[in-house]
RNA sequence: GGGGAUGUGGUGGAAUUGGUAGACACGCUAGCCUUAGGAGCUAGUGAGGCAACUCGUGAAGGUUCAAGUCCUUUCAUCCCCACCA
C-alpha cells in the first residue's frame, strides 16, 4: 500500500512536465506530403520480370459511382493495402493494382437524367475515386490502372467474347428471360432476388426474347473440380457448389397413350419408380397441347391462363397451395406397365431437368401435398422408420417393387437403372441447377457485342482487325419499350456490311452485361497497355495467378463464378498459363451502421470515410479503425468512438517517438532487457498475425507494446541501443497499417531501412515463469519460479505454498499433474 | 426444406495443442494536470460479497485433474439458396 503510493509519486515526477514543447500529432500536416511523394515517385510500381518473388494482391475493382468511396470500399482496399505493404517490406515484388468497372446502369440513368454523356460522367467519377484512394494512402500501382469502358480495354473484352463465339460457347436463343420493366433490360437469374431486380427492386417480368447466352453449364463439373486446387473459404466453395447444384440421377422414359412423343422425366430416386402413381409436367412443357384430351381442353386452358397471369413472386410464394389440372392423358410406368395419369402443375419448373416429373407421393413431400389435394393414389415402396401414413424421403428397404423387393434403396437404384437401360427406357443422368448465362443487355452503356447479322451467313464475328466495335455517340440513351437496345435506333451505326460476303448487314445491338469486363480484368493488370494482345504471354507467365483475391461475399455466385468460368475456358484455349485465376480468395465482412442495420442512403445512416479524414483524424486513424474493428471477414457495426481511440493511440506513438528523439541528446547510456523482450515478442506476434490476416490482434499487440514502453520509460533512460531498436521496430510494425505516421517519424529518425524486422528467440525467454496452482480444478495460488526449475522443484514449491497447505489440510492428495511452465493441478479428497 | 455461419462484460472483440476467461480498445467512475484540446496522466471497471469466497462464455447433459474450446441434445440470431424432382 505504502510502496504503491511511493511509486505513483515517482511516476508523476518523471512524466515530462510540459508536453507542449513537443510537436503535437497532427496528421493533416504531413499525410498529404507523403501521399504526393508516393504519387510523384511512383513508389509502388510493380516491376515485370523482377527477380524478387512476385505477389499479386488483388481487390475487386469498384464501380465508380457519383457518391465516392463508402466504408465497404475502404475496408476492402485498406486490408489489401496492409497486405501489399507487408509483403513489400518482406522483400517481394508486389502488384497491387486498381481499376474501374465503369459500365452499368447507374451511370446510364444518371446520363439520361442529367443529359450528360456517360463517358463524361464516368471520367468525373473516376477522377473523384482516384483522389479519394490517394487520400487514404493506398499503395497501388497506378501505371496499370484499367477502365472497362475504355475502348482500348473493351476491345479485348470483345476479342475474348469472340473466342467463346468461335468455340460455340456463345450462342443465340429465344429464351424466356427475366425482364425488368423499369430498367427495360433482361437479367441473369443471379440478378433476380425475390422476384425483383436486385438493383432497382422493381418486380421482374418474363419476356420471350432472342438473347446471347454463354455456355457456362459446359464447365459445371470443372467449376466444381477446380475448387479442389484453390484456397477458398469453405463457405465460398460450398456456396458455389450449391449454386451449380449437381444432382446425379436418371432420366426415365414414359410412353404416352395419346401422343407419339414420349415423356422424359428426371429423378434422383429411380429406386422409388414403383411408387410413381402419376406424372406432372410444367405448364410451359412443349407436349401440353399434344397430350390434352378433348374433354379436358377447357379446364387445362383456363389453368394455363391462370398460371400465366401469376407473377414470378406469386409463383414463388412460400405458402402457396399446390394447383394443377388433369390432362386426360395417361403414360406407362416402364417398370411395371401401370397406367398413370398425366397432370399439369406449376410446381414443376420447365427450366430444370426435362420439365416433367414422375410423382412419388409416398416419398416426396411436394408430390404428397399434390396427391392429397387431388386425391391421387399414394403407394409406399420404401420401408423405413417412418409411419406408413406419412411421407418419407428417407431411404430404407424396398417393398411393393416386384423383384426389387427387400433390396436397399441404393442397390435398387442401380438395378432399376440398369433394367431401364436394357429396356431402352432410361439411363443415368446428371442435372445441374446452374443455367447458361444470359449475356445480352438492351442498353447503351455496355460493351457492344461484336457480331454482324447477315441474311445469308447469319451471325458473323466482327473481324479482329476491326475491333473494338466502339459505342457510337448518341443523343438519347433511353432504353426502348420494345426490348431493343437504344443502339438499334442509330441507323448509320447499325447498318454495315457482312465481313464474309460484303452485302448489307446489321450490327448486333445488344450490349454485354457489366459482368463482362470484370470477368478478366485481373489479366489486364499483368500487361495493361498492350495493344497487340490482351496480355503478353511472358508477362502472364510471370505474374499469373493472383496470389490473394479479396472481395465481397455477395459476388460468390456471380462475378467469382463467372470469372473462373472465363479463365478455365482461356486455359483450355491456351490463352492463360494457369487453370484457375485466383490461388486464394478471402471475403471481407460488411460494415453495418452503428445501429447494426445495413448502411443505406434512404435510412440516412451512411458513414462517410472521407469526412473522418477531413475532420482531422487523418487517413491512418481511419485505416487503423477499420483493421482493428473486428476480424476482417466478420460483419460488424461501425463504431465512431473507435476512431478517437485510434487517434489517441497514434498520438501516443507520436509522443513516445518524440520523447525518444529528445532524450537521446543528453541522457546517459542504459540498456534494458525488458525493452528488447517486449520488442521481439511484438515482432513475433505481429508477423504471425499478419500471416494469418488477423489484423485486429496484430494492432492490439502493437498497442500493448506501446503501453509497455510507456511503463518502462519511467524507470529507464531512453538513450540506449535497445530503445532505438524498439522505437524503430515499432514504426516498422506499424507501417503497413498506418504508413503516413510511420514514414514521417522514421524519416525524422533518419531511419532508412524499411525491411520487415526479425525476432530473436533468445530475447523472448524471461528468467522467471509464473505457475498456476489448481486444487480440484480451481486456481488457488500463483508462484514465480526460475524458468529452469524441474518438475520436482515446482511441485515441491506448490505443496509448500501457505495457501495450498491450508487448503489441503488433512486431506489426501490423489494426483499431482504438472504442465510444464504453466500449472500444477492437485486432486485432493 | 437445403447449405453455411455465429452466440463470451454496458459495447466492439481477445483466448496455438483442452491449462489463469474477458487481452486490446470503446464507454463509464474517481482523481490529477493544463497553454481548455476531439488533448495528457493515475487508479478502477464481468456479477454477488466487508472479506474469505461463490457464480459466470445462449440452455441442458456428458467426457476430463482441468471445458469458451471436445461429445450429445436443444434454443436463438444472421447470411445464401429454395416447389431444383
């Protein structure tokens, strides 16, 4: 008590009386200086073919909206920057590129509304983004910057599209597409959320249009297999696998009575074929008209009409009742020759499998509901734990299945399929949930699809030497109501000649979706200015593939899957040297508003990172706050107070460094092993944490170091080798996170070396160890002993401890456990 | 219905192999200092208790000398997909 009082007095005396003689930490005064220097000197230029180990740090490039950077951007690019700077300090040739994914509807809508060309609006926004990136101190190689709307870029997007076209992987088809009546454009399945267009939230309609599609389904298996070769978080890999939705089953042919055409169905449970008591086909099924009998025609027609009038949203409603209608037709179950009725119902989807199913009500919940509602027969063919009156999808032992009785489900599956094969009435079949990628958009602001339509030759590729097909300048960007792109109204652009026969022909007027440019942009960073190829082979060989790709979880089934598909195709064509584009993928979590909800303009809870910098906290505080907030992949609310805390911490770093610089002028020589211990310990911890992307704990380790140093400086002079090492190391460890203050103070210290520090084990060991003593599992005492104490000595000391002696009293010790250097556990009773 | 994740103080979050739960920070309390700043310093801060001590990681069981961590059951929240046969 008394001694504590004294040491408090000592503390107070040794704290510099007048802190004001030192320059205050004021990031505004030096951050812009460093940013300008980095810009002017192109400090972060990645060098082609350099001998150092290469490291490609990729972050998803932004859509340059008029609103500037938001917190999500700042998190992503700050984390990328921390890694890029760290790897550079470790001596690697780091490529940390940035570009702009600038085609898209917001700019087009902005252009329509304000009568400003999208090219102009884009240029303005890009300039704004560039400035904001700079003000955050990001270490990007700007010499390789790309912009998807630049003709010198989309020339290669078009060229790559033509490779798909030549291979038959880009094709046109009349398809029922998701149509957004507000944006007046077609959408990919992935862009429809709850029956609404994910961008504008308007209800999506169905429209039948001739569209360009990319045959991503051809790569379904490869896209699954490829996941085995890369380091993706399991939730990303699982989500992609789930999205591709591979199911193994069989296609079974049912002969029909009324039609010459057979009905094909897909099932994953051919073992339940004997339980198929009826068939159901989708309302859009091509055989509908063929099958209906005269006396059912009117009821079928009215059902089809009612289905048509339903919106997608209604059809997907959770509480929907099963609806349907009997066609009057019958089909023959191939395994037992039974006549089963054919129904039409909208719970069967035309887009999956064959658009027809065999209904096994006893073993499929949907069929069960339908059978109950329309009083159709239910036949149990699998015996398992479930009650006979229930529907069960579980496997078991076959019953009511003729010669397959008493087989297990999986055996029956095999045998029945092989029998069907022999009969020529079925075979194994694999189906995917994944559909081909609808690649047409009916908009101005996108890459024109480089195709010319000729009456004689059909769709013809624009010759390579005529690329790019540039967007014409137009007066109006408004989409048309007919479902045609606004480009279709520009006759002088549309009318051209056929490259094959020279006769008059018309240009394709659809443009590509904005996923096109982003499907290959990382490749362009390897050779951003090449006007002969999309990237030179030797540069691809040097840089590919991306070592770490950081981005949003929301892109898992869109951009990330699309670009893997493109890359795999390019690999097959010998255009790229690696099978997969990205060696490792990580997804950062979302930063929510302080109230735990998503930040949104309409709620007015958006935090603007630029404002925080301008308020005087500076870029370093913002960067630290983001990295410290939570594990990088965790969704977490923003905390404005946290910025103050980081600013305070940087202030402490600033002050202790300045104190060190002051004291080194006149203090006496004095060394401290404690200073070295905390320094080496922190190097070890921060290095380990950075390798594991545990940014928040790395920062807390640096904070602990600073706190320790503050305590240590009270009793030891700062003028010593150890202190110099400690302060310089502190700045090095801090520099990936807060590069401005680290560079500023290092330059004041005239510390030129910027290599990552190494720790030395010998400084980590301390002379004493603290041993915890547990009695019956509870911590009862702590001992300080020399580190080299043997087990005997430790246990002996534990048993002699006053407190322990008291607790053991007369009781017997049943067991003594010693965990080296940590604890002694005594079991008494 | 399918897939994935997460539950720890007032808050954000720590906790290599099971080994001192709550690091680091925010906030709060008390005090000090001052050129009154978005500053700095000291002490305290899971709950209950004067204390010894007891309780405590969504809940309930279990394994173990020892469980936030392993096992079983269960509840809650979030994300993605969804009439996918």
